[in-house]
């Protein structure tokens, strides 16, 4: 297996064009990058980036997805070629998505995996904390997450599962700042999750990281032959990649960890954010900060973690593809349960 090579374009007012069998990135008349097309699995553009029509056609022919996001990482559009994948798998997916019992069991597994990984983030933060009060707060919140996870088997409907997840998320985000250095907490204070638009620096950073994980999870679903629109935990809506959102849940805590690390190491500072009054006070990363975060995200994906099912080392960038294939096996009935990815 190979990593799904993704090109992230964050330079404002850059232009992408086709150059024989390569993609050329220009800012003004200056060429900043030239990449052979066969090296690319997808191209993700943030903000005001223009793309030539010949390049769009060639990317579609090559099966290379073109994803357009706004400057804060919010999804705008996706261009891709003809639909591929196993039609029998997709039919099984559509059938099981309408099976309340199947969807409920899978939804419980997805949320259980997410809560386990969130608990890992808090326990690691408590272990590294120098202040005893921070240790107590983080440990207590981790215990609450464990209690939420134990409550999942009693959740009789998907709405009940979502309720358990929502309540756990409120407690989790309420204490996340205790993992930050004390001198940085005021600058990165967050009053819960705010998404559209993000209202503070921490939410802006998390939303940006989540958007990149979302792109990888959607690509993983497609690579496994699954329909990214047909999910189980997330409600189906036109234009919503519900299955990709399902798959992403267990990876959100990895984005949280990276955000905390970037802040604590001063790789992302308070000056890396801008306020947009036109969007009602939205907060977003500057162009230079986006470049820093994308680089850190790509480096993080090269690191390896031991997969809980195979007991083998897997590059983090491959984990969504591995999980999508495990999910496909579950949908086809080849395995009884879906095993979510677990941090260790």
C-alpha cells in the first residue's frame, strides 16, 4: 500500500496549471512547484487558488480528486472523475444503512473508539502535567469519558448514541485547555466547540486540522469502494459525506493532540490568527500559519503507530485507508464487528 499523496495548496492567489504530465504551481509569473501527476492522489486548495480547466480535465482522467476549501478549511467543492468501486459493496452499504440494528451497533462502535481516543489524550495530558490541579481535572474528565463509554451499550437508538457522544464532547472540550502551557491558556481559551464559523483561536486551529482529516477519510472511503455519502452515525443530508464523517470520528483526537503540540511548542502562536468582521467575528489562520500546520500534519502522518487489530506498525497516513477497508469487510458481512482505530 502507498500513502495517498496529497498536495495542499495554501498560498493565496496562486494558480495551478497543467504542464505536460505535471502540475505547475505559480504565484504571479513565478513557478513555486512542479509535481508529476502520477505522484498525486489528491489536490487540496485553501482559499483563493485558481485552477486551469485543462488541469481539471487531466486530474479527472487520472482519478485524482480536486478539493476546494475556503481559507478556514470549510468544504466548498470536490471534482472527481467517474465513480469507481464495487457495486455489490455499495449495494450492501445502502441496504445496511437502512437496517436500524446494524446502524446502531456500528454507531456505538464508532463513538466508543472516539471516546477511547479522547480519554487517551486526557490521560497523557494528566501524566505530563506539572500542576497537581491540572492532573486532577484531566484525570477526572478521563474517568467521565470512561463512564460515557460504558453507557453506550444501553443506548437503544442512534439519537441516544449521539446524545452520549455530545455530552462527552462537552466535558472533553471543557478541560482540553488544561493540557496547554499555563501562560498560553488565556490566548487559546475556548468556550466549547464553534464550527461555522470558528469563534476563537483553538476552534479555528481544530477546524482546519479536522478539514484535512476529513479529506483523507473521504479519499479512503472511495479507495475502499465505499460511498462516502451514505453513513450510519451521521444523518444523511444532500451534499454531506456522512460515511467520511463517521470514519473521521476516531481520528479527531489525533487532530486535537497535534493542535495542542503546535501551541505548546510555539509553532502556532496567537499572532497566527486573523479576525474577519465580515464573517461575524470569525477567526482563521493566516496564510503562513496554514503552511506551518499543513507541514506538521504531513510530518505527523509519516509517524507509525501500532494498529490494535493487526499488532503491526502502520504509518498514520495509512490508518484511514486501513479503517475504510475494515469497514467495507464489516458491511459485506465478512467480520462481525467494526474495530475502530485506537491510540496507544
